[in-house]
C-alpha cells in the first residue's frame, strides 16, 4: 500500500555553515524532478514493506534555489514595515516602474 497524497511530504533543511541543503521527499513527483535535474540520492531510500517511501538528497547551497510565486496582495502591512525600516522606496523593492 502506497502513501496517501497527504503523506507525500518534502522536507528541505540547510545550514549556513556547511553550505549544503538536505532534502527528504516521499513524493514520486519530486523524485522525478530531482532525477531530471541530475540530483543524486544521498543514501538508500526509506522503505515500507520493501517499497520505497522516501528518498534523501544533498545539494550544494550555491546550486539550490527556492522562491514564492508573486501574486495576490500578500502581507501589505509587513511589506510596508520592511520598506520603512530599510528606507527603500517601493520601486526599489519590487522592480516596478511608475
């Protein structure tokens, strides 16, 4: 029996000292994406009754990228506080031209 979609999680962990990102994923979709990107497994997969249920990866921090898609209104109050604390104009933060 496989994992439910709710159980198919991906955990990303890194520390600034080692400059390495550790990933654990129990999502076959993520496994395929990492394989396409040429990321090797760090060690043998985690199994349940002989079936792989999770895989471990290690990526140099310089090669790792993550982000959020822009859209919606976001937290405008937090953004305003950040801009005020840094003294930067909204255009400098978002790259928008008037």
